[in-house]
């Protein structure tokens, strides 16, 4: 199996890394180090961080070969998301946009219906639209049909580090939606990112798990390696699971008798 050929595409762009790095929760000075340790080729950017205090510009901290993924963080409906997308494209020069629309301020769950509206409008304008959504098959189909480049279901409520709380629903999307499924939000450990990749996800996005780690750069590298391991396991074909009985790893023709060797 040739790992060099294991690429994936979004909006006509080809990537080898399957780790999308969120940049919203750590200092700008650490972003470059995290990108390098994570091996990330896509990094998110919130419009409000593009010019912090009129001085520090996030674009100055991102290597030039990395694809910027602006998001619509802060949008409460499709109209606000569309406006933020237009502003983000002007600032970043990127046609990529991650749609985040949340009316709920406690659990920060995405509004799937408003997201579908935003996807439809922005895809028609030539954006590479990446919708963050609650893993609902019908809504995922609507987003696909509206022109989404991928589907980004949450693993757990954003920022919680609870892991794959919606695992069974994500599995359905992986089986039924013929677009890259990128697990986003709630992933708290490298092992959880590995599990998502073993399920067949195209990529994983993480932010809080890295930003809140004791050593941010080392955790970024840990996620990178876990995602690579999970992808390799998926491509290799995971072994079967038996529920009814045990299965000896070596052939058995019978158990040794207690009186073996006695006259």
C-alpha cells in the first residue's frame, strides 16, 4: 500500500494532511509552531482575529503554503454568515469558508436549517463551502445538494473535549454521503481523533484539545500521528469483531490433558 498516493480533495485543491487545525484559542505567537508540529495544510481563521487590536494579523503567522479556512463564527443566521464570508474572502483572499451558524449561546449547537441556506447562497458564488453541522442525515443531504464541498459534523458540543458523543450518527454520514466527512468539534484526545479516522472520516479538525494542553506543540504532533495511524488502519482494513465466542489466535486441536506425559 503506497501512502504517498493517499490524498484527498476539497474544491479542486489536493491535500495530503488530514488534520485541520483550529487557531481560535491560542496566542498568535504559537500558531506557526502548531502548524509545523501538526503538519496541517488547512488552518481556520475567524474574521475577528484577522486584525487583533489593529496590530497582530493572523495571516502573518501562517506559512504561505497553508490554505486559510475562514469561518463565520459569531453568525446567528444565514444572512450574517454570508456577510462574514464576503468580508473574510476580501481579507484572506481565500475562497474557502467554514459555515458556523449558532443561535444557541449555551450549548453552541449549529443551526442546520440556516446553514443549508448559507451553503446554497455561497456555493453559487463560487465559495468552497464547508458546513459545520449537527450530524443529521437529511440535513447533510440537503447541504450536499446545495453545493457543499464536505460535511463537518460535530463529535460533541464545541470546546467540551468530550470526544465522539455522536459517533453512530457520524458513521451514517460516512456511509451515506458521497462527500468528505470531516469530524469537527468536541474531539479531546489524540485517541479520539484516531477512532474517527478508523471509522472512515476524511479528516479531523481540532482546536480546544490542543490549545488547552500542557504542551501545545507536543499535543499538536500527537494529534498528527494519531490521525495518520487511524487513516492507515482504515486503509488496511480493520480486523473482524466477534460477539458470540472467543477465537484462538493459534489453531487448537485440543487442550493439553492434566495427565499428559504420565505412564
